């Protein structure tokens, strides 16, 4: 290869390399996943779907908290709530960020931000929603099946050896008696009180007023604003603009989101296997008690 051809090849490699890097950065920016530090930014941290675990959210929030280029946070809630423990853990992380950090922390609720989703949101400096957002549902629920009659029909009986009268409390193999129900009602009442206390501590409402609103019903975003459960109405873009302005970044700040995990062919095979296994497990759960039948406390709009 002569010198001219070699120079041409090098030039083409440089051009394609620069083009490839540009495409990668553009793609990441479009998806909200910045590759390189691009100046001060607003981090949008999502809470999506039923709240079953706090791990992913806490990891993302901590990553952005340690990032000096992140100057404000927007918590994007699209959730009907979920497990009490996970909802409380997410709330505590948001509240700690709000209390210990001088960067703005705003929460926005989309189609639905109810029960545990609302519980988490009140940890922010301020809470926003759309006029038609479904929110509120301040309350707690516990439910579990009673399959005793089904077992009887198929000729299955269960023998239980327990260390105390209430050790099998909530078992699907027997109905609740009066003392069982009194214990569970006391438990639900206590966890409900925790929800009421959290809302009262973070909203401009006294405890008695929150208790009046906390009968489990959902409210629209506009109703929630009138009742003092949120601070304003607007789109996600409006709240990002507000966060950028509060952080001194202007009304059109750069936005960063948690990087999405990419799936490969092996992940697809794992998914197919998991779905097949889930179908088999579902059949087993129909006829046998498993850990999934254990009563759980939920801050969830059902």
C-alpha cells in the first residue's frame, strides 16, 4: 500500500471513529443515559410499576447523589404503590437526600402515584402531578387466600405442629378466628397510622385532617392540590424546568436518567425459561401453600 492509500485509509478510520462516537453519545442522550460528563444536570430518578423492592431505586439515587454534576433531582413516580417496607425505604432515602443535601428534590406523579407511590413522593421538597393523576389511596391492606374448602374437595388435609396459638396466623389452610382477626386488624391499624404520620409530617396538614383523608380513596391531581396533598400541577417537563431553574441551570437543563440495562440473547433464553417456570409454579401454588401465600402488608391501590 502506497503512502497516499495509507493516508486515505487512516483518514477514513478517523472519520468512522468520530462518527461512531457521535452516534453513541447522541443515542445515550436521547435515552437520557449520558456517557460523558456534559456539565451540570438534573437527574430524573423513576419509581415505576408496583413497588416490590427498593434496591434499584436506592442504587440509582445514591449514584446520582455522589455525582457532583447533578444539581437537582426529580423523582418520577408511575406506581400504584406496593410493599410497605420497600415504600418506606424509598421514602426514607428521598427524605434523607432532602434534609442532608442543599440540592432541590422535586417529585412528580404521572398517570398514577397512589398509596406507596404517594408515600415515597412526600419525602421530596415538593410534589407535583397532572390534573388527572390518580393519587392518594392513603391506607394499608393485607389479603391472603383461604383454600381450606378447595383442599377438602380434593381430599387434602394439613397437619400443623406449632409453638404458639398464633404461629400459623394467616395460613391459607384455615379461616381466621376472632382473636386472629383482632391481631391482624391491630397490625394494619398501626401501619396505617405510620402512613398518616408520615403525610402529616411532610405536608401542610395536621394529623387530624390527614386522618380524614386517609380512608383509602384515590383523588385526582386537581383534588389533591385543593386538599393540600400536593404542591402544584404540571407535566414532567414543567417540573424538570422548575428544578433546573431552582438549581441555577436555567429552564432547559440537561437531563440524566439511570442507565438502562441492555439485554442479550442469553437474557432472552433466561426470560423464556423463567416464564415457563412461572407457569409451573403458578399451578403448584393453586394446590399447595407456598411462601407467596404468606400475608403481606401493602401500601397499594388495589
